[in-house]
């Protein structure tokens, strides 16, 4: 199990499509990162309307693993 952010801050990963969101969730779950599929926050925008929420403390290792696995995403935003 990866780290849990003691301050409770989160980062969302915005993807290009619903398929990309499912792929991100699968890769992160297999890697042991806690994540949750949620609606895209109103102040952000996405074509598919859903995103992945992770603990902000895991942002850097998550970005690294997604890049290593060749998973495309639009951006990561702290909320």
C-alpha cells in the first residue's frame, strides 16, 4: 500500500476519454496506489466528465508510473 496523505489533500487526473480513465484506474490499482473515480470538479473541464482522484502525496510516483506504462492523460490538478 502506498502512502496516504495525512493532510487529506487530493490531486485529480484528467484524461482524454472514459477509456483512458479506466486504463489509469487499472494501472494505479495494480501498482497499489489508492485511487477513486469521481466526477470532474466544476472548476475543471473534461470531455468525458469523470476523472481519477489520488492522494496528493502520491502525485510524483503516479505520474512516473503512468509515463512508464505509456498511459496518456490531459493533466494533474491539486484540488
